[in-house]
């Protein structure tokens, strides 16, 4: 039994050495996956068409236009998302009318910003839903 046990031990040792040299694949983690895009959903209850901008570090970036009484979804450009979070403002600029800049919000990749524009822009609000 002693010789047999020694042979089994040597075989197991050889297998562990071979296995140790084998390249192991690690399973993908959440950090490896591409982050979900951050989106802005605008419900325009205003009587005019509205241009939607993102304001960050004094730079205004046009997302697009939302027609009166319509809903539209925009994606925050990836160039905005180079850190773990960003602080920005959403600006609603009514065509031929007033403009409204919302308070600054902090967003993380994958968040959803919801903007509701009232018939009077002063009656509008913004929320951020984390993902």
C-alpha cells in the first residue's frame, strides 16, 4: 500500500503542476462589461418645440429637439462619461420663447434622467433614476 500511495501522490502532484501552468480564464465581471448608456427622457408638455442641451463645465451640447406634446429619449454622449460620475445641467430652450436651466445633477453611467416640461417652463421638473 505504501508504494501505491506514493505513486498516487506523485500523479496528483504532477497534475497540480500541470494545472498550475495552464492559463486560467477568469469569468467576466461587472467591471469588464461595457457600462449602460446614460439616457435623458424628455416629456414636452410645453406648447412650443424645445431644444434640449446638456451644460457641463460651461459648455452647452445640443442633444436634440422635442416637439410640443411629444416624448423623446436621448443618449448622453460617451465623451461626457469619462469618470465614475459627472455633474451636469439640463437646459430646455423653447423655440421662440423662454429658456430654463435645471439644477445641477450628479449622474453615474447607466442612470436615467427624466425631464418633464410643463406648459409653463417654470412648472417643470427633473429626476434621476439610478440603474
